[in-house]
C-alpha cells in the first residue's frame, strides 16, 4: 500500500484508497488514519478483509496497486463527513452506509436503561472457576479467579489465568471455567515435555550438562533432608510469637539448625539479602536462598 509511511500516527480525518489498475475507490474515516490503514493492510495480507471488493483487488493486482491519500483532516463528526464524501465521489468499493450503525438518543437511552436494570437483578461476582488437582480430583469451586488467587496463595493472578485459559497447570492445580461437580481426567503432559526431559537426562549421563547435574543433586539432597529445631524451641506456642509477621527458621544446606527470626524482613536485614528470595524459599518456590534453607516456624511448633 503506497504512501502509507508518509502519514502521521495521530492524524484524524477522511482517507481514500484507490486501486490503480481499475481506478476503483474506497473511502473511510478514523481518529487515527495511520493505524486504520495499517489494520486494512494487515487484514488484506491475511486474506480476511471484511470488504470483498477491496480484498479481490488486493489479491488480483498485489499490494503495490493500492495507493492512499487524505481527503480531509480534522475531528468532529467523522461519520457524517465520510458520508458526504461518499455521496460526492460515489466510490465503487464502499458497500455499507457508514451511518447505519449510529443510534438515535432514544435508542441509546433504552439500551442503557435495560442494561442497568439487568445488572441490578443479576449482580456480577466474576466468572466461576473450578480447581482440580493434577490427578483430576475436584478441589474446590470459586466464584471468581481473584477469590481463588487469594485462597490458593502463593499463586498469582497471572499464574491462575494461564492455568485457567488452558496453557498449562500451575502450582499443581488445574483450573477450569464453570462449576464442576465431578472429577475430570488427570493432567497428561504433552509429548514434547517428555522428549525435552529425555534429552536433558541423556546430556547429564554423558557429562555434557554438569551445571544441571549439580543442581539436580543439590535439589534431591535437600528434598531428602529432615529438618528439626532444638527442644527448647519446640515447647513454645504460637502465642509466644503473637504480633510477629511471619516467623521463619534458618537452616544450612545440610539441614542443621541456624537461627529463628521473628519475620522474613528481619531475616533479610540480618543477612543483608533480598526479602523476596527468602519468601520464595519459605513458600516452597525454591529449594534454598542465599546458601540457606528457610522454613516457616509454625511448621515445627503447635
């Protein structure tokens, strides 16, 4: 489409598209002419333009056969101005009246009143979602994604949305739209996941991926550790730490007890490290943080 790069990105008004071989014309209007013409070009290239005459010209003569120009600049009632230009030039490729979608004030008010009345009778609480475990067992039904997000902490809304739209499970959960009353089929990872794992395991066996091998050995070692705190701390109750934000226990990478901190913030300050890293380890998102393993204190006391 020729001359497109000459237009400013924020220009509004009436534009003309001309097919040079047959001199057929198309007139349109937009508050952003450059953006609108880019949309025209994108739809034409994908062979899905809503105007069959313009699409046929593009398919028959090619992209360079179309040229563009501005008939009138400025804002105001663009639909009415477009209609005036169409009545004046009578373009062959305009198949719809640009004013056919315009409602009068009475119609607008009727639509507004009916929508207000509907939402009064049917208050919106969000889209109902059902959460399942990876083996397909029904976990719980929630009124909205945000409600599920709050209760399934440390899940994030972004992660829940990805699981909800079917991209992949997130944090050992599957999320489906609607209200379910029965279990569903268990999650089966796509074949590409198994192929990727096979390649990784093969590279580890051959000694090509020593970094991943060390990480796996470290992770498996941490998983097999048994954590405990000294006996003098076990007799403490939760009331002892009342008012503390989130008390945590610090262990070394061998599982040996190091210290108890009244909060994650205090632990981060004492080691001069980032708070988020410790919090991720406490939640179970990571195995360790800053060469230490972190566990919630209430896991060890009553």
